[in-house]
C-alpha cells in the first residue's frame, strides 16, 4: 500500500488547516486542548460552523448534503481536526443514524430527518443498551406493540450518552417476542418529548453526567417512524455498529493525545532528568507509537476497502479493539507522567473559566478524570471481548 499522499491530497490538507485557522474559535480549541468540559452550546456552535462549510457529514453522499470526499480526504480531515483540537462532532445523528437512513430509510424519512440532522434541528441519542442487554445486545427486552397507526413502547435503555440534551432517540425494540433474539427486533425513531419518557442521569466516576437511563411507559410512536421493515432491525443495528466501532478507534485523537503526552514527558522530571529519558517510561511510549502507526495503516486499509460506499466489516472490530487499548494506554501514561499532581480531584478545574489555584501543571487536573472516564472505551460499542468473537467468526472462520 502506498501511504504517501498525492500533491492534490496535500493541497487538500492545507485547505483543511486554513479552515481550522480561520473558523475554529480559539475558545473551543482551548477547551478541547485543556480537557475542559464542553457545554451543549459549545458542541452546537462547532456543528453549525462545519455545516455552513458543507463539511459536517463528510462521509455522506453529495445527494444528501455530503461534500463528496474520498476516503483519504476524510482521513486527512479527521486527523487535522484532532491536531487542531477541534471538538468532536456528536456522532449519533451524523455518523450513526445518517448512514442507516441513507441505506435503509424510506425517501420520506430521508427528506424529513437528514436535513434536520445537518442543520441541528434535532439532537439525536442512541437507545441500544439495556440493564440486561449490553454486549449481548440481542437480549434486549424493550417492547413495541403495534396498535393501529402507532407502536406502544415499554422498557428501559441505559448508558444513553448525552441523552439529557436529546430531542430524538433511535431505538432497538422487540416487536416479536416469539422469534429468535436477533429476528424479532425493529429500529424505531422516537421523539424524546413524547408522553411517558423519563430521563434519569447517571453520574460517572469523574463527576460528569455524560450518560443516562431512559424509561418508556406506554410511549406512542408513529408507525411511519419505523426504519426499514419490522423485525429486521438487527440488520440495521449491525450496519450502524460498524460505523460506531470504527469511530471509537479515534485514530486522529490518539495522535493528538500522544503528541501532548510527549510534551508532558519532556517537562516532567524523574531522578533529576526528563521523564522521556527514563528507559521504562520511554519503552512504553515507544510501544504506543508503534501501535498507533500500525493502526493508522489499518484504518486507511479499512477506509479504502469501503470507498465504493459500503460499510466497514469485521475489520471495524479490529480497529475498535486496538484503538481503545491505545487511547487507554495514552491516558494511563499521562496520569503516570503527572504523578502526584494528578491525584487531587478538583471538579471546578474541569469547567471553562475556572481561575482557581492549580495544583501542579495546568493540565494535571484532567489527567485522572480522563484516565478513569476512558476505562469505558473497551466496554461500550460492544466490549472488546465481543469484538474478538466477531473477528474469530467473520475473519478467521472459527
């Protein structure tokens, strides 16, 4: 594989860099670089800037508002976005639901929902996991019973990321209790303002309300909000998950985080010398750098394989496993690099505009919360153990 970029691709990289210099607000870039919490308004602001430029849904076809980029252009943009410390695009509408609607949705659904995803009219969240159905997603018990022109939904979803902000939720629901687990599931679009929906926050170990429980009690959903065919939702769910798992790999964000780790290792001292010169610490950093370079190559191979408009296959599971392990190791090494400075928990230091006294280096306050929060990476989106099963069956034929 030729990993060198063409002159046209390098010119595109410069165009992207110029865009970030001109359009990325310094306030947002600083928040991301320092690991501060982003408010809903911050995420919406960046969403609108990208949409105005036509670069928000960069993997959508031009017909539905995408820029018509090649897979290499998307790879370049994602990497430059991370290096510029731009906020991550909230993925649920743009990166997850959008591809499902484009492939499986009706023309009416595409015309109704895709423009609203782009212009920010709807904030989507994902209703997949349940208390008894996480990695074993097909074990879900939330039901949808058809009653004339509506489905009546009852059940519970959990770990609903940013659900407190959402207007809409796409849900997997059981529409046939007598069928095999995977064969009785449907894919529904549900208005979060519907009577009978309750959102309860879950506070994580870093003090953040990032995820929620969502309860459905006799919630009526129009039959028109069924995506595709009834009882074929598992097919659509698997298609969506390949996009989610590829996105979780976060190659660009790992590159940016690793660059920051190298800066920290140069400034922190051990035994009177730079931590970067410590043989054991340097060896761990070298291993991460090698793994990251290999993952970049694999990511390009996966993207090139779907250049014709398909979805990543079981290879996305490979990216998910290695990508999450690398991101976890980078946060672990960053926390170790700051040592005792990372120990104090100061919630206020994670908020924008905090002017309190720092305990050690400015960025140290985020080291431990980032480490703890990122322990989830190898669990959500299908645990890494489940991904290994997928690889064993789909690629190795075991």
